[in-house]
């Protein structure tokens, strides 16, 4: 068994202020010799760019941070949704059973914010990976639909979608983009209450989506972790699975997370600024004319 040495590099706030924090041995990597040569690359940004460019299969996990630059609040951290609200009051089945109107009012308020938002350069850079023709699975914890709006199609929405609604009685699912006033909670044609089509704490994730996400994590060459605090499971376990399966793992986050110490490259900064730097997009033929 041939082992490859990998370095964990962390970028500081100043260009070039990176340091090798840890050296460890990995099993053979699917990127093989090309990969081993490129790992000597000087700067973590060019290292990440090279790995992405050489990869035949890429998986990406995104969280609320990638939509922050579109004006959508994150959950944790400064200005986060959980700063002055308790998840137990708004994002559990028990909260909905107790006070469905309160829960719906919160989701209607969030729908209004999302309806006014546009995808940012972070979403757009990820959509371009797919458009480039490599195998790319975009796994998102976000419910805002901005990846689809940016053009991503091979998309797994692990925590559902803000615009979907599901009847608690007959299970019928509908998509509703109309945020206009209606009595809350809304009702299904069967008379049952409709609930937001998202995954709350204590609820199972959509089985097909999490199964495909695990497959993507275990079979990719490069796994990108973007704008997530990496504390909510089972999504937070995906990057670890990718590492165990031999993928190169790149984290992009404004701050250090519990996962940072395990990433092969951990880049500190905004998704909207760093992703366009590490995802090189070939120029369109027209722009060469
Ligand atoms: C930037 C940036 C920029 C900012 N650029 N970066 C103990 C007790 C109870 C439960 C558990 C427990 N231990 C484990 C559990 C399970 C639980 C869990 O993980 N809890 C932990 C919190 C401890 N998980 C679950 O309950 C899940 N279900 C489950 O496990 O089911 C088991 C089961 C099996 C079979 C049958 C039944 C059950 C479900 C989890 C659902 C999570 N739901 C939410 C709400 C979704 C709907 C909605 O949106 O309303 O999902 S919670 C919330 O957290 C949301 C997010 O998707 C998720 C993750 O957050 P995310 O995306 O990481 O955002 P933030 O805010 O945390 O982080 C943002 C990051 O971006 C930060 O790091 C910033 O630095 C960074 N950033 N700007 C780059 N511009
Ligand atoms: Zn119904």
C-alpha cells in the first residue's frame, strides 16, 4: 500500500500567512501521482485550485454562510437566527404542534427575506463547476433555493426547501412561492394543517438525499465544505466520511469550525470571494474572439 503525505494548511487573514499545522499519512488517493506532485504547491489557494482542477468527481457541502452575502441570516454566530430565538420554539415538531401560527409567522418572514435575495458569486462559482462537465454533487443544508437559482442542478437539499409545504394529515406535498397573506396555519384540501417542507431537529432527513450525499462523499476526489459551522448532524459527518474514503477536503469559512483541524486546506474568508478564486472557470469561446 502506497501512502501519500498530506499537509493541513490554514490561511490567515493576510495573503501568504499560511502555516502547515499537521502532517499525516493517508492511504492511496484517487488523484494519484498528479495529486502527490501538486501537494507541494506553495499557497493554499493555489493548492485548492489545483486539486479542484484535477478532480474528476467533486462533492460540495454548503451551509448558511454561503447565503450570508445574499443578505440571508445564518443560524449561529453574530446576527444569527438563533441569537434571539430558541430552536426549540421554532424548529422542532413539538414547537409546531404547540403553536403552528407562531412557527408559520417565522417562516413567512424568512420567505420574504429569501424572495428578495439573489444568488451571489459563491453560489455562481459552484454552479460553474457543474457546468464545466465534471461529476459534481452539491449537497446543501440550506432551504433558500439559491443554489438552484444560480443554475446548480445536481443538488441535494438535505434540510428541505422553504417553498415546499406538506400536509400533516395526508402527507401531500405542494410547492408554494406565493407569500401573500393567508390565514395561518394554511390548510390542505383535505382539511389538515400544512407545515413547512423543511427538516426540524429530531426529524429524519429525506432518505434518498442523505443516501446520495453519503455516496458522493465516499466517491469524490475533492470535497468542499463551504460556510457551515459543521455542528448539525448527520450533515456534519459527511466531510469526515470523505476524508476516511481518501478525498482531499477543502474548507471555506469566515471562522474556524470544529472541522477545520481535519481539513486538508482550510481557507478563512468569504465564500463569495474565495470560491471564485479556487474554482477556475475556462473562458467562454465568445470571449476569446
Ligand atoms: C461564512 C460566511 C461567508 C458566515 N462566507 N462563511 C443532542 C440533542 C438533540 C439532537 C441531537 C443531539 N446530538 C445530535 C443531535 C441531532 C441533531 C443535531 O445535530 N443537533 C446538534 C445541533 C447537536 N440533528 C438532527 O436532529 C437532525 N435529524 C436527525 O438527526 O434525525 C435522526 C432521526 C433518524 C430517524 C428518525 C428520526 C430522527 C435534523 C437536523 C435539522 C436541522 N434543521 C435546521 C433548520 C432547517 C429548517 C430551517 O431552515 O428552518 O437546519 S437547524 C439549522 O442548522 C439549519 C441549518 O441547515 C443547520 C446547519 O447550520 P449551518 O448551515 O451550518 O449554519 P450556521 O449558522 O450554523 O453556520 C454558518 C457558518 O457560516 C459559520 O461557521 C460562519 O462562520 C460561516 N459564515 N458568513 C463563509 N460569507
Ligand atoms: Zn392533506
